C-alpha cells in the first residue's frame, strides 16, 4: 500500500487560537499591557505579545490597545494568541545508515538534508521519525506544543523535549552531514550526556571554507548569541551570549578556499558556522552565514566559473561531522568512529584542489 504523500499543509498546519481573559483586581499597580501579559501568560514573550497587539488581538474593556496602554485596577484584559496544534509523531520506515549498534547505543551517519528532530516546517521525514520505527514503535505519539515563540526559537528547538527525541544525545544541523550518537535506554543516555556536558567526547568536523590561512591552526573563543537583527540566526559576540570555543586546523589551503578540521569544545547552536563567519572564513555554500556567494577570487573570470560550479553542487554548507568518540556506557571502553566524506563534499574538493586549474585562478 502506497504511503500518503506529505503535503506543505502537513508540515505547516494552521495554528489554533488560545484566548486568555484577566479580571484585574483593585490592588493592581498600573503596568504596561505588554509587560503584564508577558508575565501573566506562560510562555508568552514580549515579542509574541507585541505581535498580538499589532494584530488587534489584545483588548482592554472591549477595545484594542497599544503596547503603551497601562493596565488599571478593575480592567478586563483579553488576549488571543496563536500556537501550533498538537504534533503527531509518526514512526516512518526511513532507511538509516547505521555505523554501529548494540543493546545500549546506536551510531548513525546522517545525510545532509535530513532534520534530526521535528520542528516548524518539518514534522515528518526526520531522524526521530526513522528512529521510532527502527526501535519498533508503530503507533503515532501525540505531543502538545508549548506556547513558544517561533521568532525566539531556532529550527527544531521547539520539539526537542525528551519525548520527541528518543535517545538523542546531541544533534547536528539539517544540512550538515555526519555522525550522531543515540542512546537506547535512559541509563545509557544519562552516562553519554554527561560526557558531552563534561566535554570528554571527541568530535571533529571537516569543512570547506572561503579564503586561505597563513597559520596552520587557531582558536575561536567568541561568545555566541542570537543576532539582534534576525532572531532566527546566531552571531559571535565579545559580551553577552553563551561561552563557546572552537579549535581549527588547516588541512590544506586550496583555490581561494581551504579544507579545515574543526574541533568543538562547546556545543552551541550553529557554533562552527558562526565562528567560521566571525573570522571571515564562512563555510562554503552556507546560505545563512554568507558562504553561498563568491567571497574571494571573484575578480578572476576562470575562478568565478569554477566557484559557481561548486556552489551549484553544494546547495548547502559543506560541513561534515567526520569523527565521533565516546566511552561506551556498558563496557567503559573508548569507541571512535569515522565517516567518509559525502559525494558533494568530495566533488567540490576535487574541483577546488585541482592544482593545474588553480595556477590560473589564484589570488
């Protein structure tokens, strides 16, 4: 029997209304309505409340108000907020590239383009859907979605609770390929999660980046936080944000690009991509962090032609989780796995590292 086709509506279902009514007591001190609601409604950020105000969905005593309107004693405050409907996790028979599996752990090699767990716009076809089926689950699982603001949440983060990500110890971005570790029971999960928290695991990523290097290695230690210009992406910052550290090792300088190994010491969202951009060496093909245009060597016609060809092959950030090492939760032995570079990565390397062509196109 043919499986029903997943439509755009399935991945982007219509939101449902949730209405809140507050009868203000006599003892209430005057307070801006946006501040009041962001504190009174669980999970409602100022940004989300402001959107409701702008849409005329916040009323005081029956009339729409501005954010500056102050709540007064005996006011009746009504607000309608929109949230995603409950999510149904569907076990899906999706092929997995299993590198290693035993009673306690599973190591998979994730292809680029597959989301690790469900999020806005990708409720189906994720690694979690595949893992549920692989682990023998055949019934759909209902997950209630919290009142979380999409603008304040990175892709996938909304549904990243333990019920939604069975056994996932860590994650990588949708368009990053490579190794992922899954625990098959709660005790193993706790043991492995502690290694990630204590930074005792071994994680190495290979990437093609724009530009070449004079140094053979270095460290990037800028904090990482949400961009004030676009809350869906992240940026490196000297103050604020969360501490982050990435070491890099230049494996080879190529044609206006370089092959670089990154070693993570922290696990912030988009860490390697943000840190690479911060030193003006964004990941080749990275549409979010400026790697999808020709940044170096563009004055050379031959190189422009070569770079355009490589970018068409890429269609993503050329970043691969190549090495994964950890102590096994049962045997206590250190295990280390290597993943071969995917085809698009290899094709781009072959083109950019062609020394004969490079002679005519170098800066």
